C-alpha cells in the first residue's frame, strides 16, 4: 500500500509540476486572449468530468474495504485487550498465531494514544486510536510468524516516542 | 409616567420575583435558568430603556462606555450561571434577593444603556460569544455525570443541556439569517478612506 | 476624561473577574457540593446537639461518640438505588475497621433523613441487609423532623424529592473528628481516603 | 457595481502602518518558527542534542506559531485587498495585532517556562493530563489561544460588517443571487467573494474553538469537570482543520489581485467561481472527520462522507483557482519577477499539496499513513510552498516590486530557486518518511530513520536562508512602502 501511494502521489505531483513548467516556459509565446478563453474553458469541462469519474471510481473501490469492525462480526478466537498509558502499553497477551485473525480491543487508560502495529522491517500494518472511554476493535491477520512491535501513533506527552511493545506471532 | 414598557417591566418583576411565584420558578432548574433569570434581565432592560438617554455615537467615549456596560451585564449573568450560586439562591432568601436585584440592576439596566451604544462589530462579538457560551453550558449540563446543583435532579440537568444547545442553535440561526440573506441593498458607491479605488 | 470609557472597561473587567474569582474560590469550585467540602475542610463545623434514636429504639447522641472518629452517611431506607451502594461501601469500611487497630476508635453512623417513615423497625431491617448493627456501625434517626432539618442544614446536605416518591441527596462520607466537629467530606466511594483520615484523626 | 480589478491599490497612512506592523511581526515569527522546526529536525537526525521534554515544547510552539502567523499574514493580505472594495477599520486590525502579541507572550511563557507541551492540536485530555506540566500551564496556553482567536474574530466581524454595509448581506457579497439566477447584476469581485467565505468560516471556527477551549480551561482548574474525549476531538478538529485551512483562503486573494497585473489579463468572477467558493465554504466546515478515520467509534457515515467530501473539496482549488490562474498566465507574456515567481510557485504548492492530502483522506490509506510523517508532509507542502509564498509575495510586492518593473537581480532568482528546490526536497523527505512508516511527533528517531532527518535538516536550513533573504528584502524596502510612494 505505502509504495503504491507514494508512486501515485509522486506521479500526480510530477504531472502538476509539468503543467506549471510548460505554462511558465511558454508564457512568452503570446496568444489572442479570446482564443485562450475558449480553449481553456473547454478543457476545464473535460478535466472536471475526468476528475469526477476518477473520484467516483476510487471512492467506490476504497470505501468497500473499511477497517471498521462491526460488533456483530464473526467471533474471533484470538482476542488481545490493549490499553495505552503514559507511557507504556498494557497488553493482556503478547502473542498470537499466524494465519488466524486477531482482534485487538484497544482503549486509552489516561489520554489518547495511537495503536500502530509494525512488522520487524518497520512497516506500519494497521492502526487504531486508543482513546479513554472507548474501545476500538481492530481486526488483523498476521501472515508470517515473527516479532512485531506496537508503536504509539498519537502524541501523548513527553515520552510518547518510548511507547513501544513487542508482540510475538508464532507459526500455527 | 406609565408607559407600555414600564407596565410590562413591572408585570415581569411581579411574576418573576415576588414569592411564592419566585419559588415556583426556582423549584425547577430549567424554569430557574431559562425563564426566571431571562425575565429578570428583560425587566431590567425595559426599565433601562425608559431611563437611558439615547446614544450619541459620534462620541467615541459613548462606544467604550457601551462596551463597559455590556461587559458588566455579561459578568453578572455569568456569575448567576455558576451552579453553586443557583443552589445558594434556592437555599437562602437573602442570596435570592441579591440575585434578583443584581440581575435587574447590574445586568438588565446596563444592557439597555450599553447595547444601543455598541457598534456592529462589538454586537457581533457579544453575539458570537453568547453562542459559544451556550454551547459550553449545554455540553456541561448534558455530559456532566454527577449533579451540578444539589437542589435539582440530574435528569433536569440533561434537559437544560439540550435546551442550552437549542438556544445556541437559535442564536446562530437568528444571527445568520439576516447576515446571509438580509434584504438591504447595500450602499451603491464603494467609498473608503483607507483605500480608494483609482478610476 | 479622554479615556473614561477605557477606564470603565478596565474597572468592569477587574471587578467582574474578581467577583467570579471570589464566587468560585479562585475558579476551582463551581458546584455547591465542592463548595461545601472546601468550606468544611477549611473551617470545621460543630454539629447541633440533637437527640437521636438507634435501631433498637434507644436514645443516643453524637456526644456519646466523643473521643472517637465518626464516619457518617445519609440514607432513607426505602431507597433502592444509591443508598444500597452507600450501604455496601459502609460494609466494606466496617470490614476494614473491625479486627484492625481502628476498632473501638472509629464508628460508622448511618442516619436517615426520612424519620417519619424510618422508625427503629425499618432501620433494624435495613441494618440486616448488611449483617446487622454492632458496636462499630449504628443506624439512627432524629425522631423529630425539625431536628433532622437542623442536622441537614448544619452539614449543607440537600434532600430533593425525585418526583417518584423517593429522594435525591448528597452521597458522601462525612468525617467527624473526636471533638465532634465535621472536619471533612469525601466521595462515598473514597473508602481508602476515609480510612486514612480516620487513622490520622483517631 | 465594480467588478474590475483595480490597477493600482491605495491605502492611507494608518492602514500602511498597521499592515506593515502585521507583516513585520509575521515575518519575524515565521523565521523564529522555522528555526524551531529546524531544531526539531536536527534533534531527530542525531546532529543536535534536544531533550525530549524540550523537543515537545518546541513542537507545540512551532505548530501553534505557524498556524498563528499563517492566520495573521493571511488576514493582513485579505484586509489589504478587501479594503480596496469596502471600508475596513484600521483600529480593529490594530486590536487584532495587540491581542495576537499578548497571546503569543502568554503561550511562549506557558510552553517554555510552564512546560506545556500538548501539541498545537490540544487533544483532550492531554492538555490537562500531561503528567509533567501543571494544569495551570494548560490554562494559560489555552487563554493565549483564546486571545489570538478573539483578535481574528474581531477582524472577521469587521469584514462582515463592511461587506454587509456595501453589499447588503453576505449572501450578496458571496454572489448567491447571481449563482441561483435571481439577479443579473455583475458579480462581486473575486476578493469580495473570497472575503465573504473567510468571514463566515473564521467566525464559525472561533465559535468552535471557544466552545471547546473554555470547558478545557475549566477542566484545568477543576478536574472533576470532564468532557467526552470523542466529542472534544470532533470539536477540536472542526476548529483546527477549519482554521488551518482558512489561512490559504485568506492569502489566495493575492493571486487574484496581483497575477492579473503581471499577466496583463483581468481575473473576473464567474458563476463557476462563485459555485466553487460556495462549495469551499460548506466543505471546509464539514470535512474535519477525515482526521478521525482511525477512531472506529465514529459513525461510519461520518467517515465515508468525510472521504467523499475530501475528494470533492479539491475540485474548487484545482478547477477554479488553479485552472483560472493557469489560464491567466498561459501564453500571456507575463513579466517574470520575484513576486510573480512566488505567486506562481504558491499556486503550484497549493495544488500539488492537495495530492498527498487527498490520498491520505482515503480511509484504507489512512490506516497505514495516519500519524506517520506523511501527514506533516502534506501540510508542509501547502503551507511552506503555498500559503507562505503567497504572504511573501505580498510583502515583497508592497515594498519594492510594484508591477514587476524594478530590476530583478540574480540573487532574487537564486533565492527563489533555493526556496522552491529546498522546500520541495524538505516536504518530499517528509512524504518519503511516511512511505517508510516513520511515526509522527517522535522526539527520538530510530537510527534507520535518521538519514531522512539529515536530508530534511539540510533542506530546512536552505529554506530558512531563502526565507530570511526574502524577509530582509522586505524590511529594507519597508521605508519605501511606509512613505506611501
């Protein structure tokens, strides 16, 4: 996901930069204002249509895979209760089996924290907010065994960067 | 001099401040805060319109005085919105008498003098602050888990909270509608001393 | 008087802020309950001499507990909500007090503010729910309604009819020192705090 | 009604003085906040020892201060150009500056001496539960914010008063009768339409801000009074998102007003323009739930709506302002100068900055990008390369570069190139760190991330040099502007 997002962002930014460069470089090639008017505003209608079509397509695709777990979802055999405190994670179990979904029930004990699951290469896999008064249910299935880490992803005070816990995932 | 306004003011005072009617208003949190107190301020306001001279907005001092007067009224009303003083007014007739007098004399009266002296920006400022204070009080009363007032029940607190949010919404709409859709045609010529458009 | 208006604004700001500061004890005390607690902590209050009657129908008085710390709460026996919580909290307190060095030096008193309904019989029945009265825990009423009102007023306890035949009232533990003065008021579930205070005072 | 862009802007002496004072303060605070930003990046890169407690205080001041000067600079730009069409009050603008300065002093004291470090987002309950700083520090920090907000509100109300006096209502100055076909009058000028949007959004933003800050101040003094954290979060992001966003809508009028002077073509409002700005007025106020995608307790319709609206909110910027301005420049024979260059750059920064923002406003992406450095990447993009160049262009236009006729020096072009190049490098490092999941707001970075931080530090230092060059240029030319020639 991260690579895809970066590539798309870079591509679109580069395209915008190219348009700006073109306009800047060709600015001295004068043209009759009336012609530019007709040309650009016709182009705008097409750009609008293109944006709408791309936007709808992206929205439809992406809105079908939301990370939110409904309470009526199938029962999960591996449940981890996680609470964030200033400045540590309190997990009632620190291991799970790969290949089966794990339900993290995440809450904040004092202030708001962010529960981010990282793999051993330092890639963010999934996250949810850890907030007082609320329990967020995050479903994640670990594909490979190994040592994962829980990092705090919501600023929570002066030892925010120290909130790291390990989480073991074993082979089934 | 018995004018229409003085009659209304006297009537309001009679209804709001004279026992046992006063106690009846005070027996309920919603009646106390949203009916009795506004009636007292309104009575003071009406009395004030009878005695206050009309403003001379050419004088800058008048505007500053207007701000001071409205500020005084704001402080006075804020004071009586503190839950412990609502409680105290219920528990002690002396505190209640002070409440009634100050709301009439230190809130309603100065408001009548000050409001016409405020410019549109100051009025807008007061209006906007009133909206956010109503939201604050609404959230406070709606979400506070315990009783804020010893004299009242917790379910009344929730009603008051919703009513306060309703008032915030009403103030917002009442302010927004004329501002957004006012029928005024505006001034035709763009004149301004700070920056004049060159022809 | 070129700056009269500005001076007026400043004066109003100053006095207004001062009034709010005074009226909320430095912006800390916004409710009557916290005001009452703050006031009691600052200046302990003597209790009115009132004749009380316990669950056996025998006459007692606060003076009888002189030399001991009294932890007092208010209930009415018909109550099915907060008062049952208050009862079990006092039950926990009794368990902590008895068989500790505090036994005999700290007593618990549960006082009904509904003496017209709660006689000795009702009080005894209420006591049974929590294992009955003993030397540590007393269940009392002030038989006359006037005395009850004097007591409530002295402690700023407010009782409001809830409109369904019951009452709503300040739920708290009132701490009375060995000299018979109300010295502190803590939350009804602050059992540890109440015990610590009792240990300090006894 | 006058719809033409005035060729020459005029301003009286009192107006010149307060505009200059605002810009001097904005420039000075901008440089100071940039240096604080550099300090943070140096600390993360391991090149400079910054104790975590100090780091987070700096982070809080940096964020608060940058939003503050974006608002101060933006509102000054808006005031100057709006005053060409309606009668505005210099006293109100002065009051705003005074409140801003008092607020800044209080905030700096609360943060650096009081130790307050809850971030500019003041996410409840952190401000009053900081564990290391006293609740009083939170109280004073919030009071400082309230004063700054009160100043902004006064200016917005003055805008509203003046617009209503001139056009009759904000609906009319927004061009609604023409939009809905109820009137055939010429549309108000673009600046008036934008000014109307800014008036509405700023006012509502301040209402939201006060509504959450007052309860938090009470909570600081009396912990027994608490607020629902999720409700607080909603109101905070309503306030924070709208405020951060409206700064660009204030500053963007510099493009509408100045770019036509350089390009030699008029920039006129159209019904599409009005529709775009109306869309912005509404969407800016209701898309804030895209900050709460990772709060699974939020209603799903709110999250879904926020994603869709975040997509559509880019349309007005891209298709109205962006497209319109590009069409204005395209083959116009524009006179390139420091000012027109900065204007063109700012337009690019705004539009390109939308890209990473929109991507992150997609819920599935947000799951792995939220609160990584991708997020500061996107808002530094449109702040550093969008809002700030707009304000800088305005400053330089006022002081030395009327209509681009003054001779351009090589140093000017170099400064522009360094600002663009280093600025782009700086924000791309943020985005690239986000791609590698580096978490946001960490005082201490893991060794494998430090290489990014070192690149960022170098870029940041270069950006500061270029910005300092622009600001010094502005200060040198200030006397020229104040003399009114």
